[in-house]
């Protein structure tokens, strides 16, 4: 947790907010006495990082392209909701 003076906070507010957006908490002090804290808003949505799971899973093509079993196909086409009846 970084500590900055009020003067530093006023001079570098944009930079401090950028650090807070990355998850850092910053204490603002008057002299050596802490008086306020800059912290990320809880529940703030983070942007998704696309491709972060690339290569972590191996799903074979047959998972998507093999025909459905006959019972499941009937359910998709509006057949009986309970295949055991």
C-alpha cells in the first residue's frame, strides 16, 4: 500500500487513479498522518482477458460434429420430455 502526501495526490491524481484501477490501494497523508485512502470500487467489473484459457482445454472435434444420439435428437425435435415413458 503506497502512501502519498496531499500535494503529491493533487499533482498526480490521474496516475494514482490508474494504479487504483489495477487493484492497488493508496493512502493519502497530511504530513505523516494518514487521512484518506484511494481504493477500487468493490464490485467493479473487470474487462475480460480474451485468450487467457487458450491451450488449457482439449475438446475434440467429435464433441461438436458427431450426430446426437437418437433419444436426445427426439427431445430437441419436440418428442417426449421423459424418454423413459
